[in-house]
């Protein structure tokens, strides 16, 4: 099946206009009309157990929340440091799919780098094609402003990394197996993130050894398959002021 990668990922002009004006412009639908089941096989840490992703509106809400986290969460007010997603932040999406959240994070907040990690080669290829297409859609002013600089996608197994050196780590882990979650927990426990976003509750992560996370907020999450779930926002207790 052929993909018009740019049209499927996003309307760069709409997001660009929103990033400049702050108006809640609707963003075009992204690639992914629903969850896709994989071929049967043994589940390992590099298995794509299924596919689904945030709707465009949900990705927009999530990034906007992360950008003003210390102002929204009462217990975080007055915290200094890299808690709010912004130009000094680094963002990673574990299981980045077609790159929607990665590109939203960059366009809406101007993060220093926005990095997608995906274990399925075809999805990484589509993400990179979409990124190339977006460069073609941007006007000269946007190119001069390096609007998309720092955006990257890699085909890799995040659970094999020594650590994830990003301030904000997001994982659409709703379809991850217990094996994958356990392996990812070990990597995250070694990682210096400030904020972690996951669809899994704290007891699961604590059980898998990710002991340094504490939930501070949650939001309703809608997938492209019209499924609804809760996403938890965690902070790294190692960086919490006064602890």
C-alpha cells in the first residue's frame, strides 16, 4: 500500500499557525485509522504486539499539558528545573509509530530535540518520509527558524538501551507485553528523565522495578481506534525539590 506520508502525518501549516498565534486551530488527521494486529509469534521485548496511537486532538492536549505542567499540577507549583516541556527540553517517544507525537512535541513547544524510537522498520520509514514532506511544505521563514531541527526517528529496541537521556519520555505502552514492560522499566530506572508518560499505573511500574516514579497527574486518552484509556504523568522522585 502506498502512503502519502505528508498528508497522513499532519498539516504543517495548521500546526505552524497554532505555534505562532496560540489559537486552538484544529490539526488534520494523522496516519492511523485504527489498531492493527501483528502476525502471530513469540512475544519478546522487540515484538510489536499491536498498533494504535493517539488521535491528533489527544496528542495536542498531551503536549500542551506537558508544556505547563508546573502551573497545572498544584504540588508542582514553584518547582524549578526541566519539568515543563519547552525549548530546553529533550523529548523521546518509545514506540513512536508514524511519528505523530514526536512532531507535535517539536512544533508546539520548540523542544531542543524530539526523538522517536520504533522497532518496526516500515513505521520508521513512513515517519522519515513524513518529516521530509513537512520540510517541503514549510515556507522559507519557517526553514530559516529551523522549525523542525532536532526531530529524528530511529529503528531500534528501546529496551536494549543503556539509558534514555531525555528530560521527557513518553511511551504509548498500552499494547506492550509484560516482557517488554519489564525490560523497559530497567532502562527507565537507569535514565535521568524528569517526566515520564505512560498508560500503565504506578503499581505495575513499581512491581517491575521502576521505583523512582511518582504519579502527579492523569488525563483521558483517545486512540485512533476510538478506544479510551487513562494516561498517567509521572515525575522522577530523584529530582523532586526537597527530597
